[in-house]
């Protein structure tokens, strides 16, 4: 099976905590921890981030609050097969939320 997919994590500006829906999805957010978007893509994560920022099939939180790719979190995981990327996206989001991050995962 080809390894053509990537998981990625985008650091979000903490102003995203002013968004009611984001805050409601993160009841255990620990003050001072980063807020992030966790996603998966068949594109290079840099290209996907640029698309988000340009509003191309983007997430509204990444478009408005996206600061940078947190490559230090996901770089060693990629690339991987599609099914593994699907699983890893959810697993990574859960683990980050449990660690106190504010997380949005579509």
C-alpha cells in the first residue's frame, strides 16, 4: 500500500478561544496551552496549509486564526496509507485534547 497521506497540526491564534463553538468543543482546555487544528491530507502539508489560508476547501478556524504548521508534532509520522492517516488524525486530536490543548478536528 502506498504511503501518500499526511496528518498535520496547525497552531491557531489563541483568539480562537473567543469562538463559542470552539470553546464548547474544548471544555477541558488548560489555560496557556496552544490551540490547534488537526487534519489529514493527500497533499503536502505546506500546500494544504496554504489552501486553508486562501479559503480553498479550508477550515474557517485555520483560515482566520492559523499561524503555522507544528511540524515538530507530525513530521515523523508522515507519510502513511490513507486508512492509517484517518486513524492517526482522530487519535492525535484525542491525545492532544487530553493533554490540555484546544483542538479542532474536522
